[in-house]
C-alpha cells in the first residue's frame, strides 16, 4: 500500500553545565557525508541592533514555558533551542502553515532568521563563559524525496547548519546520536532509539552553556537544610548561601540574579509569594511582565540561598505547539511544507518535536575572578544603609539562565523537588 503522508522530526537538544568543558578532540562522529564540506555559506550582513525584537523572543519563551510546565514536577526547557529548530523549519513552510508558525514564534520568518543570526554571532564568548549552538539537517536519500536546495541554502546561511543526506537506516540513527554526542561533549549520548519508516528529515539544534559563577561558593557557604515541597513534604538538601546585589520583584514574586563570570550571563530565580502555587504563578506570568522585571532589577543587597541540584528532562512538544496555535504544521493532510521539499504522492508534515535538557547547579566553577568579585562588592557598597532583602529558595521556585545584554531567557525551569 502506498503511503500518502510523510513526517519529519525536529530534535531540540540543550546541555547546561556549571563548569567549563572542552568541546574539541572528539572522535569522528558520522559515516554520513556532510554536504556542506567545502561549501561556504553566503555571507549575511547581520544587524547590531536587535533590541526591538527581544520582547517578542521573551514572550515566546514564557508562552512555551507555560504550556510545558507539569504541575508538581521539575520542568526544564530551552526556549532558544526550540526557537532555532522551529525557525529552520519555518523556512520550508508556506501559506497558512507558515502564518500559524510565525504567529506562534512571534515574528516573520525573515526577521527571525536575521535576529537569531545576529543574536548568536554577537554572543559574548571567553574561556569561562560560552553559549554555543550547533544545527544540522538530515534528509533521506529515498529517490521519492526531493529536497528544496534553496531551503538548505537559507538554513546554511543563517544557522550554519550542517547538511547530511543519508539512507535513514540504523547507521543514520547512530550518526545522528553521535553528532549530538559530540556537540554536547558526550553528556547526551543518545536521543533517537530508531528512525520511523515514514521519516524524511530531521532538523537538529544542540545548545551548550558553560560558565563559572562570578563568586564561587566556598565550603563554609554550603550548609544542610530542608526544601519544602508544595504538599508540605520536607527534603534534606545542601544549600549554597551568598550575598547578591540584584533584586527582582513584581506583584506576585520576589527573586534575585546571580551573575556568571564577566556578568554577560546570569542565573535568575523567582520565588512566588507564600500561598501562590508555581502553576498559578506561571499561568499569570506574561512576557511583558518578565521583560520589565529583568529590565527594572534593583541594585541592593540580597541574602540568598540556592539548593544544589541536577536535573534531566525529556519532553515531546507536538501537542504543546499545536495548543500554542500551529496545528497545521502537524496535520498530515493539510500541512504546507513545499518550500522544504516534496515527496512523490505524499505530503510532508511535522511528526514530533523532541526536546532533551540537562542542568547541574553547584558551588564550584573552575576559577573565580577577583576583579569580578570586587566589582560586585563595589556595586553593593552604595546600598549598605538599606535593609537587606532576603530570598531563600527553600520551597518551589522558577529559575532561568539569561543573556544579560538582551535580557532574554535562553533556559527556563521549575524546581519543585530535590531530584
């Protein structure tokens, strides 16, 4: 029987580490031929000014986070990773399918391409802070499938995507897993267990973050304590105590920002007021509120505590994205991805959106920069006369990793229980 619907799958992967790792020296990862070897993507003039789009990106992050949150469970997503994978896909969408995707993503595809190119190219990188993204597109060598070369070129130009043509057999499954393994320094060794018979393309984004605290926690800063879950159960937990200088506050929450070395990236925590559940708080949050909270952070002394924790998370996002307003992309009868390619007597649509994350939050980085510590102390010196704020994360809270220049969260999670 002839099949009439063929799916492609987006895999969005993020690795979050609290200490620097070496991403070089990995073994050869794939037997598939990279079609971009020896081909230089077209040079695109990026824009230095992207602030007018930051609010839209934050709004997408909050909406995706709201739909992804699981009541009572630790949640962990990377809106930036998902945004990159879906933006690559949108370059192959047309008509109503494209319109729905653009409505969900928050801007026109050409604007999003340029925004992400400029954002990624302008990211600060140094030995102690690095946010790196890698993209690849894998498509079947089945003669019934014809890929649109303009689609591949656009994603190579804007996303630096590696392009692979492969037989979509067990070896290709291993190749994709090995590519992921390399880009995440072996921390995520596998994401695919098999390739479905009707798959024709995979779009993959891997995001890795490596950073040191600007002020590492010394041994005397770490003490035993109790984390109280929403149901009242108490869990023994190691807490890291410190003093920060950036305080967050809104109608329903208080929080703080703890910077990584160089103050280009930061960990932000939000603790809803007593009596407000995490689910209710997240449901009430808006992109505008979060954007304003980060932009209007107060410089003052904040006594803080963060539980040491490590979390892994897996989620399949197709139902989430349908609920956000792009059901046509997943509709095997009506999806319009002719810009991506064609399959003889068939229609291409999205089958699954797989997302896998990892984070480890601990007291140590590789080093602490003395100049940065002094800078932090100098900032707080002018506020010594004020009553210090106190935000102890000893009950469920929301946390983010943020790019401080643009004030956008590239990682969002909930800590509901000690894993």
